[in-house]
């Protein structure tokens, strides 16, 4: 909950800015950071969660260096997984919690924040493929009475690509207020009603503005059409078929179940900075938009299957990679659940997320040859600027992006 209504838009912008700043240097040098002395890194063996992660000839030195030396002032731990045509590598650094020196557990779970939106988009598109939802159908048709009677039609597609214009709630800002309300429970209907106290941002379909609201409403659509909870549909449609052992929607439970690293938030009190444990925190303010918990191996399995057409069939999968074009000729940055980032003449499809204590992100080329995922327990995950660890991870990963495959004549 924040006075900023843009959900994780700020995080996506920070990722884009960091990527643009580091792309040229990283691609030219193939290496971003200088090694930082500190705790030893763990190259995680590929356990039963995910098979086929062979090192091959991949040199993970840039990412090893990027996450070395944790914990530091800006992050207490990091997990990174990268796959390229040369091979695959998973590494961790830092500690499970600041009360001891135990390392990050294998297959540690974490809050994925707005990476949740990729799952929600996939479930919604599955329902469209089954004929149970029409992407051109309206919120007014599927959820009568949710929006005011005079509200212009908002389509399901517009919910997914952030062109709906439905206003977000304005909440008190400041970390102390956030901490005081960390266990509050919200329903999606309450959040929508609170948002509608503000004026409509724009006429549906005329602009693109990234917020959580479209996905909160999409989660409500999923529940209305299926008659099941959002958590049940994610489990039944994605987690169970793909064998995702660590991925779930926590509902009202503010804890992270299973192995995980603690997340912390820096708080300034009486002129001194304290690290407050932010691990236990209700996520009911971000239903279907930022509440999922997962692991690196699960996210990689999901992204691999998704991009290969094994989660959402064509032609509905194309919606995830289709950006809207507006009347002035401009093109939006987001498709359904994913954002386009151009690096060295190639397009990466990315999604980032943040919850207090946790930064997460995934990125992949459309053909899946290059994939990266990370989780960083950042001490100011919702801050205006990315910390040094996050910047180093993003820059190092971009520097490991392989050249685009040659285009065959006539293709």
C-alpha cells in the first residue's frame, strides 16, 4: 500500500533505466562488476525441482561477482539463475536471516511481487482459449455492478495490457504507516471501490499506464468465470501440471511457507537506520497482481513452458507479446503480463516485482534461448532507486546475453 498508485511500475522503470545504462558497456566487455570480497557463493546443484541445468561452457563469473559480498547495507541475500545456449548456472549469496550465518536454503521461496501478473495473464488467456472469456468482452458483462453505471466499456484485453484507465487507490505513504498496517486484510472489491473514489485516469484504450488494478480485476474475473478461488486456479492450471513445488498464492496467510530467506526493510528512526524484518506481511492488497510466492527453479520452469506454448496455446499466447498501438501512432511497452526491453538489437521480455524485503525479476528472449531470474532480499525494495546489488545483477545478466541467432535467407 502506498501513496504511489503505479504498483511496480517504478520497479520496471528502474530495471529499464539500469539496463539501458549498462547494456552498451556490458555487451562490449561481457563483464560488469569488480569482485567484492565477502561470503562464499554457493553454486546450487540442480535438485529434483528442476532437471537439465548443465553448466556446459557457460562462464558465470559476471553474476558471481555481482552477488558477492552479501550481506551488505542494500541486500542481505541474492539468488540468481541464468540459462544461455552455452549452459545454465544457479548461484546464491548472503544469509538466510541476520540472526545467524546460515546460508540461503536450497530452492528458497520468495515473494515474486508483480511477476504474479504473468501467471494471472496466463490463466486469463487459458480461459479465453477455452471460450469461457472473450478478450473483447467487457468487465461490465462479466462483473456487473463493479464499475459505475456510466463507466465506459473496459475489455478483458485492456485489463491485461494496462490500457483500462481504472483508477488506483491513494493510500498514506511512509514506511511507518506501512508497518503499522502490514497485517491488514483486504478484499478485491474493497480495493476497487477505494480506487473508484479517484477520477478515471483516461478513456479505456487511449493510453497505457502500468498499475495493479487491471490484474486485481482480472483475478476477480477468473474467480467469477471458474467458480474457484484464484489460488485454486493457479494451482490447478499452472503449478500442478508443470510440477511447480514452490509456487502458490498465500491468501490471508502473511507467512512464507517452506524454506526461504528473510526480507528486511531499512527504517530511519531517531536518525539511525534499523533493519526491520519484513518477511511476515499480508499480501491481500495485491491479489492476482503481486501476491504469489515461488522459487527460481519454478519460475524458470514456468517461463520455459510459457514461451514454448505449453501453458497458453496460440493464437492467445501472442497476446503476451503484442503491444497496443494508440491513435497517435505510439506503441505501448507492455503486452499481456510482459514488458518489452530492447538490448543490443534484441528484445527481452521482462517482468519485475517488489514487495517489502524482496525484489524479483524474470527475463527471456522470445525463443527462450536466454533466460534469467533473480530474487534479492533488498533492504529498500520499494525505494525510488535500485540498490547496488540489483544494478550489478541486471547489468551482469545483460552482459551475458548471447548474440541474436542469424536469420536464414527467406525467413
